[in-house]
């Protein structure tokens, strides 16, 4: 009992992510050719120079000087940007990536305290034995079926078809074909609403449980219209250097053969957007599973430590103090472990 009372969080504690997506590549073609892989051509980036206007807020010092204000708002805003578009003989974007589902949920990749590791593994094992991983598997499957991973490319689409196959060696087996626009983004069903979605959810759950080797290929076909702009990931420039380009888009490959793509991290963020257990979830909808419920685009962290709803407060109460969180918070803690990360107490 004395060891239990003195149990402390390991200073070295990390978990590998269990949903491991690749980058998602962009191809162009026509809706009628969805089943013909040879009909699809890679989408390449190109540069465009535009003459825009000044539309940002003017500093108050400049605004107080009529001459400076006139000069600031009348001068053109010259920009060079990356763009990616469908050709004018293609009406459909194809986005393709692979997804590995790994087992060993709750087993640390690194932990320098055997006592803490034993207690943690026992706690997570009890959760899995009691509740299983079905809730998480259903939600990850739903985010594949609804096309959340397409981000801005999903908006305004005429139709979206998502084909998911399971890869095993050189063989592939169709898991399901989903109409993404028929699946909601703001809510999750506790049980799958179709046989195909249920099969996908069971497959992901089995992969997380370590019962099967699961490797999926995801192909999303988005009918947008001929010549329409498509939206790969935008690169974050920490050091712009001498470049005059104001927007860099992500691509895979070199020079002319580089293919427009979405970062694997952005795909992973979309797949783990399953947290509806945080405060105010009914208003804001699902957010990505993060230790503090951080949504950087909103500048908000929905799981504040002072409310004891953040990952660390919940995990410490569960493992160190044997205070079992409510079931919704248990789901959240396990989802963070599926996400992976470094969680040691280095203080």
C-alpha cells in the first residue's frame, strides 16, 4: 500500500500514435472514371502573380496622417502565390492515402518507472475489458466515411464518394463505398448506421486491440467542377529568407513531378476529431483530441486544468489516486493515448 500511495508519474513517458496515416496525394480525372486508376493524373502546383489591394487594418499612427493613409491604401498589393487546380477537362479531384491501425493501446513506448507502468497498463486494460474500443473505432470510422479529412475540399462539392479497401500483401479487399455528404460532421452515432460502416468500425477496433493487422487505402472522389481550385496543405514558413512568394503549398516529390498533397498530420487531426465529451461540445461540435482541448484556429483550449477536464488531471486522478473518471472522460483519456505523445512529468 505504501508503494501505491507514493506512486508518481514517470518522468519519461511516451506513447506511439496508433492511427498512422500517410500524406494524401491529389489527382484529377472525371467522375465517370472512379473505377479506372489509369485515368487519373497527378495535380501539380504552379505559381500565380496577382495584383491585389491593401485590405488589412491600417495602424493608428498611419490612419491619423491623411497623406500616409492615402499612400497606404492606394498602392497595390503585389503577391506571388502557389495554386493547385483541376484541368478544364476534369471535373473531379481524387485524394488518396493509406492508414495503418496499430495495436497496443495504453502500452507506453518509453517509461522509466516500472511501478507506474504496471499501474497504468492495468488501468487501461481494465477499461478495455469493461468497455472495449468500439466507441473510438466507430468514431474514427465515421470520420473516414464523412470525408472530414478533405478539409476545405469538402465544402461546396457536388458529390463525394469514398472508397476504402483493406490491403494485405499484394491483395486488396473492398471494405465499403460511402457517400460522404450523407454522413454528418457534427454528431456521432453510438452504433454504425450501415453494414459497411459497421464493418469498417469493427476493422479499426480490431486493429487498435491488436487482434488483426490493419492497413487501409482510402480514395476520396470529389466532384467540384472543371478547372476549379483545389486545396492542398499550406506550408508554415519559419524562415522566409529572400523569397517573395507569400503562399507555399505542400507537395510530394521534386520539381515538375511534385504532386500536391495534404500533410499526414492534418489527416491525423481530422481522423481524431471525435471529442464531443468536453464542456460546451453541444454548441461547438467535435474537436480534435488534444490534452488541453486546444483549437488553435479559435485560440481556445476547451479543457482547462482548473476545471480538471484536461488529460493530465484525468490521467493522474485515474492512475495515481484510483479516482475513476466518468465514462466520457475515460473515452477521452484513451483517445489521447491513441493519439500518442510525450506525457512524462519532467518537473
